[in-house]
């Protein structure tokens, strides 16, 4: 990804957006050499959101399976064991 300063970003925002949207280019916006944000095509963000949703779903399904297969104890048993 090409790095571009915040000052350059302000000057060339329309051009950068067009290059990202229509050319598929990606830019990292920096201030004083520190990476702050990115300008990327919307398709990249959409894909990232879909991947996040899939990972969240897999984590949820794994947690449900773990609860389903783990041995469970009643709350009364837990309290008794902990002297509560």
C-alpha cells in the first residue's frame, strides 16, 4: 500500500477516492510517519466484514459445541463445593 500524509490526503482526497474506488488502489494515511487510517476500495471492506462474520459464527458454533459436549454440574453442586 502506498503511504500518503494527512496533508497530501486533504489536497488530493477526490483523486485518492477515485483511485481506490475505480482502480482498486490502497493507501495508508500517515501523520508524522505514524499510520492512522487507510483508504481502500469498498469491496475490500465488504470482504473483511464477511470474513469477520464467518469467524464470529465459527467461534459461536465452537462455543455451543463445547457447552453441549462438556459435563455440566448444577448450580447447587457448585455452591456446595465452594461452601457458598
